[in-house]
């Protein structure tokens, strides 16, 4: 999902939406994650969220090294 911080902000923040995550209605969900990507996301999610919150950054730091758009 792409974040939307308001008019004329044009940021590039995005989210990998996991399970039944709730996002503000002005965020746009797009695309899908294939089974390989979902397995990776499951590994990231198993450690939980930083600070034990309900949502936010993963407890384990993640670096996206590449993305394939098909």
C-alpha cells in the first residue's frame, strides 16, 4: 500500500500489508505478494512488531535489496 500524507506531499513510503492490517482509507492498496514473497513476509512477521505494538516497524530490521514488478 502507498502512504498518503496529504495534498502535495508526494512521498514514497509504502507498506507490505500483512493479514488483516488496517490502514487509513486514503492509503492505496495495490499489487499482490507471491508465495515466495509471502514466506519471506511470514519470517519477518514471526518476530513481531518493534516495541510490542499492534502495528509498526518489524522487530527485526529489514532491508529490501530488490523488487521484481511483473
